[in-house]
C-alpha cells in the first residue's frame, strides 16, 4: 500500500456517486441500467451491482476500495439524461452517520426532492456543481423558457439545501452561497505519462510522432458543432491539417455525415480511454467545446505534456495558467493557434504545474473552499485525550438569522411544490417518483411504500 498514491481517493468518491446509483424500477430495471452502464449491462440485485462497482474501482486504482457503499432508489430520465432519486434520499443515511454531506450535482439531485432538508439532517452540506445545465437546456426545443425555469429552481434548491456550493468554473450558473474553485484533479497515470514524455525529450528521443486529435462523446453539444464550423470556415487556411477524432455517441452518424458533406479532413475513430497507448504520441489536443464546465480531457492532455487548443471561455480559466494551453477568441485566432502548435514543441511541466493538476492539490482546494478545514480544526478532544478527537461536528445553537429564515421558507415552499404530483409532472418529473415503488422496496429491502408513507382514508 505504500506505493499507492493517496491522490486517487477523491477520484473514487467523485466517480462513486455516478457509478453507485441504484436503478431497480420493476418495469424498467433492465432498460434503465442498460442506458447507464456500458455494453447494455444490468444487474439482478444490489449485491451484484456493488460487486461490479468495487471491481471497477479496484481495476482503476490498483487497490481494494474498502469503504461502505449505500444505495438509494432512483429512476433514469431519458429526457434529462440523468438519474433522478425516487423518494427522500436523505432517509437512507442513518442519523448517527449524518455528519458531513457532499452533494454531487446538488441541483438535479434536489429538483424533485420531497423529504427532509439536508441542512437539518447534516451538520455541514457542501454542493459541487459539475454541469452547465442551462447551456444544454437552451439547445433543446423551447429551451429559453425551460432554462428560465431551471435557473430559478437551481437557485432555490441550492440555497435551501446547502451550506456551501463549489462551482468548478464560472461557466456554471451563479448560485447562492457559491464560490468558484476547481476541485477536480487528474488520475496519476496521466501525470506519469507526462513524466515519461519529458524524460524521453531530455534524452533526445522523439516524444510526439503524431499531430492533432480530438476526443469526446460524439454528441453535438460536446464541441462537435464548434469544431466542424471552425474547420469548414477555414478549410483553405488549414489546408493539409488533419485531425483524428475519437468518440462514440448518439450523434455519431450525423456528425460524420456533415463532416463528409463539407469534405473536412477529419479521420473518425472509435472512442477509447484517454490514457490508451495509441494516444500518447499525439502532440496537440484540440477542444473547441464551450458547453463543458471544466473539461477532464483538457486537464488530462495537459498532464500528458501536450499542447491544448481551446476557446477563451470561463470553463477554461483554470487551464490558462499552463503555458501549453493555447486559447483563442476568434476563428482567426484558432487558425493561428493550430499553426503555432503544429510548428513547435510543448514545454515540459514544472513540478508546481504537475502538482496543481493532481488530486492532492484538488483535495486541498476542496478542503479550503468548502470550509471543511476550518470546521474540522474546531473539533474537540474526547475523554480528555488530546490525541483522540470527535469526528462529529456540533450544530450551532445561535438564533437563526434572517437569511436562515428565508432559506427555511424556500425549503418549505419547495417541499409543498414537490409533494403535488400534478405540479411534479408539469415540470418534467418521472411519474410516481415522489416515493419509491413496491419494486424498489423489494430490491433494496426497504419498508413497503404504504408503511413508509401511509395514506389515511378517513
């Protein structure tokens, strides 16, 4: 265990939220799981799903992920491409364990939350905003109206249910109680690839034998529209420039058809892991996407010592400090950046730059900006032993402020709104998701819904 970098732990926790959500709806269990997991994978029980998760984590980081995984009922929304909780998620955490809650995507986790207020149950609640929902919604039919509604709902739920909100970049919606801080790092294997490349260059070896590439899920919103528009507009200016594109997705056929029709010099290849050996020799990563909040692939490319060409956009603010990050404001700038990168070599990363990309640095930033470092430093020793400290944070007993009263009012209003099935359905909720279903209770061994939420008929 001594050779295992501790940096992987936050990554495990970040991925755990996405990988451990249960999808055991009776009518759609197989269908829902096949939409979420790769290769149409589905599970017959929570135990089988947990075994898959633990094996996935162990293969990824090289050691046993020995921490508790708890499931809660959920359903998959095709329209929002998101897993939506069914019932009150907070009830599945025992009160004795309700100390600190970190809510990944606090907006969509609470859109239809009908249950106990997170800040009432937990002593400190931190929300981490990863997704630019408004950008995606605006691209849909009647997107402007939907974005207006979602914007105000996001404001309500994050204010009502969080003590602190961390936004990965300014590309996200400005939310109450929020600060901007990148609390993501890259897997250490990308930094090791970068170190290997730097060592090869020191010894006079050719580190990069390939030119430029783009990698991302093949849907228009992930930068493919911007990429095709740029290359089509400046086809003559970039004559001879070839770009390899790696990706799979719902829009694959349409994207490739448009590129072929415009006669663009794009070579489409199946998606693969960014750390794949076949990608090490590329010198330039082109990423024109402006829908990302903080692109993981961009961070990984920088960690591997490559040039990155990306838009001068709030989502890329963190990366501007790296000399190998070449940003552009106009399409003409894009052409200049491409020619600059293709004609020169990227600079080796300094130790400080490598550290800033790491999970270790991301964890320190998270502790500071979430204020957990201050909260945990105020722990009191138990049993008179200065070496043993209580892990339980004490709630403040002071009189509530006006802000607290307003937050409580918003939480109550939201609770009333999400309790009405008609109002839930008009805003896009999955039918019957206010409470978990009978099949959820069987699959997760919960009390039957009529016992958990009795309906009295007199």
